C-alpha cells in the first residue's frame, strides 16, 4: 500500500478521473494500488485494514498522521516514510511495526506515545522535535535529549533485555538532560566514524544542562530504583550487559559545571566503549561504577578529572573487575593539589558508611597510553578496610605536562588496610619523568614489579612503604633519581671498580 504526494497521485490517475479527486486537495490521502488499481484512504488504520494479508509497501507522504489509539502494522506491510511525514502517536498509544521500516535521517515520529519497532536499529533523528543537524540549528528533542534519549525511551523495550542499537547520524545535537539506558543491550552508535572537529564529519553531542548533570548514564538501576539490590543475587536485574557507546564526540560549556559527568557507567558486564572523544569538559569525563569484563578502546577524555573509579553500590562483591583500557588519551585540566588523570574514589574517604571501599581485580591499561596534566597520573588513596585487590597493570604510559609539581605517575596509598593488601601491581615500558614527586608511590602493596621504565627526574623512582616482594629491572634513571623501600636499603651495582647504579637492574637488601 502506498502514500503519494498529490502531484505523484495525479500522474498515476487517468485524466478523466482527476475532477473526481479535487476534494482531496485539502488533505493528503492514503492510497494503495493492488493490481495497479488505486484506492485512496484517510488513515494508517484504514490503509492497514485495506491491505489485509497482501504483501505491500505503505508509503507515507508529507503530512501529519495521527495514531490516537494503539495500532498494529503487520509484518507483510513494509513501511516507507518520506521526509515531512510525521506519525503523531498520542500519549498512551503504541504503534507496533512488525515489518520493515524505511526512512532517512529526518524526523518521522511525533507525539509522546510509544513505538514498537522491528528488531534492529532505531534512528535518533526519527525522534527529534526540531533542528536540522547543523551548528546553527542542532537537532533537539522534546525531552531535552537530542532525539537520542527520546529514541531510547519511546521505543518499546522487552526489559531488561532490549538488545537494540540507537543509530546517531553525523551532525550536531543539543542535549540538556541526562540520557539513560535502563536496559540491557542498548548501544549508542555514531553512524559516521570520524571524530574530527569539522562540522558535518562527526557526531557532536553538545551538553548544556541548567545545572550539573550526567550526559550518558549507562545503567539499569542508577537513579531509577530506590534501595539496594545486590548483583550477585539478582544479576539480570542490576547489571547492564552488552551495552556501549561508539563514534561519539562530546563537549560541554556549562559554566560552573564541576559536577558534570560525560559518561557514567554503572554495574555493567561485557560492555564496549570505543572511538569516543570527550573534549573541553568541566567535571568528570568518565565515571566507572562497576562491574566486569568491559573494554575502553581509542578513547580521549579531556576534563577536570578525565576518569574516575567509584563504588558500585549495586554489587558489594566487585567494583572494577577485568576492565581493559586500551589506547587512551587522558588529559586532566584541574591542575590542583591532589588532582589526578585517573582517580579512584572510595566513599569512605568522605566519612560515608553506606557502602564499602573499592574492590578491584585484573584491570589493565595497555596499548598506547598518554596521560597529561593534573598532579598525579593514577591516584588511589583508600582508607577503607575492605577488599583484597589484585592484578592492576599499566603499560606504555607516556606522561606529559604534570601540574602542580610533586606528583607521581602512580600513587597508591592503602593506609589502614592492614589485612587487605593490594597484590600484583605492575608497570611496564612507561615514562613518568614529568612527575617531579616520583614515578611510583605504594603503601600496603605486595608483589610489585617494574620493567623497562624511565624516570629522568630527581624524585623517587620507587617509594614503597609496608610493601613486600618489590622488584625492578631495565630502568633508565637519572643520577639524582631516588629509591626508598621501607626496612631495605638500595644496593649499588659495581662497574669497573666504581660504585655506580646500572640501568639494567636495581638491587635492594636488608640493612
């Protein structure tokens, strides 16, 4: 069945019948042509009824087509919607499209009712309420979510397992409210992979809330369901499986927005975040709150705090497990005492007793790592007597433009965790020469190993307190670099009869 523009309609109707159709000039009619005979109707419901079980294409031409009550378009009907046609679904109604849906990068849905789409993708622009995707006229949504959040919220979800992607075409989007997923399997995918700053070649989401908020909240539970539901007993009700974001460029110029978060990732499993730029962001670029088996690949975050790791309040068992952070460019802009490029935040640090400290295992930063700005590269100050952590590794880290002075490439202080050590901490092939305080500081860390690193400054290459089983080799150090290991003194290697530190190995011995 087909919807036609009037001029197309008249080209297909014999001249002898044109005068009989004059009454249709005041409105757009719905026409279908079984066996090339044409019939004109006035609503989607009438069109679906007329087609019946025949396999037809329903072409919707410009105009507003009301859906006042729930309507089912069966799978034998292929729906094709032209630019300028708006299917206006009233509140409380659901339009179910069981067959295919074809439309371009333009708005096709109005109203506030729900849409039940066929399995596959929903286009964010279908749910916008204004704009044309340029800098001068960005796409906007009726709920302040740029069409992206509207697509997530207005497409029927078989909660909690949606398994559907929201496609975000290249262009400019203006967002003022939080976009939350609240289901499993939701992926927000920028259609154009380019992340350049050139207009039209990127998916640019500009966040300008009236007060500090989160832009993307990838979660099922956060800020939605009150109370505590543990992920161990209810994993399918708390964990967001197979979710992610890719090919998105995020910025915000919200003044005073220190509480803004670009992406908050809460209690996820087997998720993927890749090819993302968070640029000129006031606040936290990425905040992780658990849980496991997730990758961040080719991500740039330029923010006050580029990345923060916090407690997953829906899972007491683990907060940061089997995460891989690969090819990351993290640029801190706070440049204040105590600031860090990657900051682990334990809630007990602010005297909160609601949830325990961070519990971590088998997390790696590898590939190409560039950490710029702020005082420390990685900082974990944890006074919570909770959790036995293990398996944290950094490799190929290049540190630049540290500010202020006195920071470390890695600063781990687990003061107070006498019975909860950190096991297996490794740093490979990394340079922290711009961190004048030192390369690595550790308190209550066991099985520490450094290999192939360089530190050409006069701070501490290695400062260890209450640590055990510390080893290093193949270090490139300046003559003024220092080493401190509690209860142990540095033993110099001997070369050619002179007392000289060798770059190949550093030996520590009991005094």
